[in-house]
């Protein structure tokens, strides 16, 4: 594999990543009694298997993106692991999505990556592998330290690069339009699944006309939404041979046109609304964080595993529900998605211990009774079955949404974009902002992205 310079990787990753799972603000939905029981059982189980063994002092760093709900649950299971494994402690390093990739890239450039890393289904995975920063997990599977026997091979393969396993999928999710059902019910508006872009815009107009509430279409997440809309246009993969699959500079117009139409007609949130928000933060998403209809959105284009945290962050009395992202052809556009991965740093001084923790996060039932599928429906079928009855209502809704809405009407996920695409998607986000300031048309934005994109991808 061709190595890339660390400076190039740092620059790319500072603007890289995709919206794979932030969330929440209220406490986890497990009871104190069940949590204490889980801790006790985990400690007793491990004590039986490690009796007589000498405790080893190990401190592992673990970084992930998320917000309070994920942070609380993850910290709780790490405390459980420490209680069951004397001498093992953690330096937990959670971060907001907006800061995560910059901090991770900085650590990578300084050869100071945490022992355990949360990773997304993006070009970042391959880039970290190319630079020799992630541990090959294959030998740990062969030795039995890491058990992947209950994970479907296709899901397992999503964490492989060049035939080697570098990342373990923590769960599955799907693109999800999370919307304010309380509001739409009050307005007498039904939100259907598998909406076309035209139907989505019609609903957005109607909601705005009846209530003044506006629309947010994945602002600052062009990587996910532009890819989705182009898939609906029949473009399964927009990239080819260090360029674009099409020689038509208008290929991005369907994506930009939604923003231009919404800006011109008044139903799309204005760009200045986002200026004071932490972008892609659940707590500050305009679906749940607003003061007036002018600053409120009736929907948010996030991921299915984020309903739980978003419902926790919603105002009292507001019920949120699922639909699918809009596209010209919803079946061509939609897909099942590895929600996120866990990786081990190649520079870790405690690789085997880190892999043991990874195995615990993936396979331990008591651990997952606390995590409760917040990172997506568990990839391990044994765990998914074991915790299904204890999942909160939002996770039960997610399982139903994935099984009955997405899975029967989805296509194969697109390949990860090339590493150089991070700069391209950043450019697309900036062009969306210009459109929402009235400074650019969809046609001009598409032509500019095409021209600049060719230069970026040729690097």
C-alpha cells in the first residue's frame, strides 16, 4: 500500500469523517438496580476466571465521539470492566463530533493515538491503515482473544482493508429522517416512508405555511446527503480513477437544488442560524434546540441509532419518529450502514489488553445491557438477541424501522470515498452555506464543485 505523508493525513482528516453517530443529553434509561446487578455479576464472573492471577496495572486511553448519553453509558461500562479486572483503568477521552477528527489527526501526527479508537465508515479508516496506525486484529481472532464468530461475514468485512481486519463494527444503523411527530400530527400532516425529493419539498412547504417551522437537510454533512441523493439519481459511486464517474458538471445539481429552492421559498433554515450552533451536535440540532419557528426544524437527517439520544434531548412532550431520507429513487438511495467501528492503535503499549476491552464491548451481554444499542443494533447476533427485551422504546423503534422499512427497500452501500474526498465534501458544505446566504445558485455550485473536485481528486 502506498504511504501518505503524515502532514497530508493531518490536513485531510481535519476536515474528514461522516455523520455516524452523536447523541443525547439525559441519563441512560437503565435503572440503578439493574446497573448494580450487572456490575456485580461481571465482577463475579471475571473473579472466577482470574482467581489467583496477579493483577497487572494497565491504563488504557479510549477515545470516541458522542455526547452525554453515549459518554455516560460508555464510562459506566468501562468502570464495570475495571471493577472486574483489577489493575485495569481507563483514560476516557470523549469529544464532540465537530472536534473529534481534528484531535484524532493531531494525535496521529504526533504518534500519540489512544489505545482504543472509535472509527467511522469513511476514507479515514483506510488512511489510518495506509499510515500504519491501526493494529491488524486478525492474529487476535486466530488466538481466540477476539471472538467474531457471531458477526455476519459481510459486516465483519466492512472493517477490513486489503483483506486484513483492522476495525470491528459495533453495530448497524441506517440513514434516518428523525422528525417531530407531535408537530406533524397537530398540523394533520402524514410523513410517509420512502419520500421522493419532490414529496419532501412539498411537505416542507406545507409545514412552513401552516406553522412557520422550517427545514434542515443535513447542513454541514454533504458527504452523507450528497452521496445519498446521487445514489437516488442512479450514481452508486460518484468517484472513478481519481475523478468523477460522470463528465457532466451538472451532476451535483439535484443535491444543491433542494437548498436553493428552500432558500428562495423560505422554508429552509437560513445559514446564519447554524453560525451559533455546534454543527452535527444532537443537543444543538434545530429539531430539538430552538427558540422560535424561525430557528426550528421539523426534521433532522441523522442516523437511526440517534433517535434515543435525540428523544432525550427533545423538549418535554415532543415525540420524535422515523422516516427515510428523501431521494428521487428511495430504493436506489437507501442502505444499511456500519454505525461505527472500534480499532486498536498500532502504537499501543498494551495491544492485547486493548483487544480484550474491544472484545468486551462487542460480546459481553452485561456490558451491552448498559450500552443498550446506542451505537447501533449490535453486530453480534447473540448480544442483539440477548438484550432485545431490555432495549428502550427508541431502540425498539430502530429495530422495526431497519427490519421493516430499510432492509426491504435498500441497495448495497457505496464504497468508502477516496481519502482526497474529504476536501471535496468540505467544499460542498461551503457551497451549501453560500446558497443559503443567497450568494450562489445550484447550477453554479455544481459547476464549481465539479471543477474544483477534479483538481482535488487528481492529487
